[in-house]
């Protein structure tokens, strides 16, 4: 029985990438680094592998890159409002260094969307006005982050009983147990 809930969460995570407008397309990511407070931000889920490796794109100069370099543990929060389904994903983040994969992905990004990775100054720096962002043409700061989940907590709000389960990956196998909601 618990296997059906894992299948549902896996399908919904994959749908976040392939279905236009799916609520799992934009998800909340948390990192800590050396700080004591978690840093949250919304990211775009770009790829999901068969083994549920989650991939996002980012500028290599962002805080999340610095956090991951200091502490490779990251978490995601995904919420589907129509299905009242929440997933909390914890795992190990890895900055992609495979230049072939990075170059292939970069060349598949629409030219207008590449602007997110070619700003002259790094994200988070102050500017005078929103249209005062300077871009460079001969270089990019595009990178990818892969997150290999080690835990996924499933929570479905429904009546008469909410359903909550924890799935933990051990030796490449997912094991699940029900929890009190």
C-alpha cells in the first residue's frame, strides 16, 4: 500500500518538469552553508531523472553555490494546492562540473533566457533602477545543481484522515513508513 504513495509522489515530481503550469515547476529550496539560519528561495525545477535526481539552473555567483560548497545538504518544499499534496525533499546537492553536460544544456536554453546567467555583476548586487542591469556577451555564469534525495516526506491533506509517510533511500532503494500526520 505504501508503494502507491511513492509512485504518486514520483509521478508528480516528474510532472513538474513536463506539464506546463504544474505547481511543482516552481519550488522552494533551502540551504544553510556556514550560517545558522536557512536561506530560502524559489527555484525552477528543470530536470528529474528516473532515480529522482532533481536539477536546477543557477548563476555560479549566487549564495546557494557558496552554501553548497560549505554544506552540501539541501532541501526542497513542493506543494500542489489542488491535490493538497506537500512534499519535503532532503538530499545532497552537487554542483555540476561535467562541461559537456553544461555546454549541451546551455546551448538548449532560449537566447532570451540566457540573460539570467550573463549579468556583468553577480545576482544580489545593488543597482539604481531595474533596467540598469548590464550584460556581457563573451562569457556566462551558467551552472547546474543536482540534488540526490535521501528523504522524501509525503503529506496529503484529506478527510477523513490525512496521510503522511516518510521515504528514506538506503543503498539505492526507497523504504517507506507511515507517520502520524
